[in-house]
């Protein structure tokens, strides 16, 4: 699997986030790469810890051997695979194993696609970041319609809260239309937790509203817009917002195995009446939602997410100025989720227009994770050093230790 070609990376030739210095020999004839870049792309610059059989590989294998990890891990440098591993079962009942190109529900790790769709429409002058919700959508309470801006929703500073999101939703949706109507009703029943723009607090509901905004402004259903203008454009051939029916029928898609209080795991796709029950608050079975939305649960594969990284850095999805706008840090605030252990290599948490956008060991990266009952995901694009790391799991998993291992080993040679 080592160094298998995914798609050539040309970030260095485009100067997306800064010019690459010329080596003494200048530009290599016909390559479009400087001598310095060509040298760094060689295998000599790949840390042994990240290669097959290295420390990171052994760490993931140990988790899998303990049945704590079921999923796919992929590390890529300059668009080429460095490490690709898959463990566990996509469908235990049918004996279908997870593979490198198995499709996983991303949960909130698909929120950056929502943000990217908004930025694409802003590039087309159809959306302005300073405008409020009421500029584009009807029916919201005045406190939201005239005060909450697109920028605030993108950066989790809008203060939006869904008052009905207090526990598992037992309803099983059966169509895109039914699910879309329900999300629109919930969005309009919101209250504000704080004055918009005064603090940062993670809000899935804000991204649900952004998904509706994309659909209204573009004239396409949200999942169809993302499929056409992001997934297809980036060559992400297995990525989509699959419905529950497709999730049940397509053997390429991993089933979520929801951990129960007694330590057993339940297939969420086959048991729509069940929820995750390992935590203090039961986790809603996301397969009941029928289809993903602006708030999350698009589906993708590890190779497709590397293709996304390449397309983004090559300005295939946005013009260069708007790519910078999309990836650069906008606001700072506490880390999402539980506070991580003290780590001197980590800076404070920043957010861009969809992904997080922070610094680790003085290297700029964008990233996003997600969690559902029976699934944990994360992808990271290390913009300055051209690494991509993807971790997709169809178990409940504390993914933070894996990400810490990944970040430290990828950025250490540059610290």
C-alpha cells in the first residue's frame, strides 16, 4: 500500500499558502517543482514512525487487536499513500470486512462541506457573510432573523440552540422531504444561548440552517448540491449523502456498531429502534435520520478525503482567494468536545469557515472530527507540509489519543 498514487499534488506550484523557496538548481525542467520540493517529496523525508511497521502503524494495530478499533486509517504525503490500513468488519452479519475504500458515515466531519458550499456561493456573489439569516430565509424569530449572520453561523459564534435536542429522537424518517421539513421546523423553534458574536460555542443547528441556506440560494437540495459541486468536482467517486435505504443495501458502506452499557455492540442500521447506550446520555441512532444534512452525516472514504484535500489545495473547488478565505482562522475559543490533555505543541483552538484551523508544532492544519453512536471520524490537512491524515471508525471510540499520535508524528520533523 506504501506510496500508492491518489492524485498528484501541485500545491507548491500554486503558492496557495506561501511560496516554496527555490533551491540552487532552480526549477526542475518540465516538473513544475523546485529542486527543494522534489527532494522533500522523496522517501527520505517520511519519518520511520509513519511508515508501515512504524510506531503509528503498531499503535493502530494494537487497538484493533484489542477490538477497540474497527475502521480505516490513511496517511498521505504530497498526494501519495504512506500508510493505509483497514481493520474489523463493515457488516458483521454478512462477513464484509472494512477495506481501504470502505465508505463511512462522517457525522460532523462533513460540516466543512457545508461551509465550503456557502463559500462557493459567496464566490458567485449569491451570499454575503455579513448578511443575516432573514436576508435569505423566512420564518425565523426576529432575534435570529435580524441579528445572526452567515459569518457567525460558520464560525460557531451565533449562539443558536435547538431546544428539542435534549435526548435521543425516536422517530424514524422515511424520506428526504420529511427529514428536510423537520429540520426546518426545528431551526425555527430555536432560542439564542447568548448574544450573537460574543462567544464561541459549537452549534450543529447553525450548520443545519446553513444547509437550508445553500439549498434555497442554489435552487438544489443540499445533498445534491454538495454531490455535484464538491464531491464530483473533487473526484470523490464514493462520497455522497446516502439514505438509510442505501446504507442498508450497499455493502460498500460500513455499519455503525453502537456500544451498549453491557459492553455489547448493536448494528445501528439493522436495529433502527435501538440507540447507543455507552455514555451517560444515550446517543441517537443517526440511521433514523434517513439522510444527512448541513449539520452532518455525509459519507466518504479515506482515499476520497485525500482527493478532497488535493482538490482544495489545487484551487479546483474555489478560486485561490476564496480558498484562503475558507481555510484561514477566523475566531479562537475553547477546543470542541472535552478538553484535551496539556500539550505544549498545541495552540488555542481556531475555527475557519467549516473546518477547525489551528497550529500544531508551528504547522498550520485544518481538520474536523465527528461522532455518532457507533462511529468516530477525523480528517486533517496539514497545509504547510502537504500531509493528509484520515481516521474513520465504525465503533464508538475516544479518537483524541489517535489524533494526538498522528499530529505529533507528522509535525515533529518540522518542529
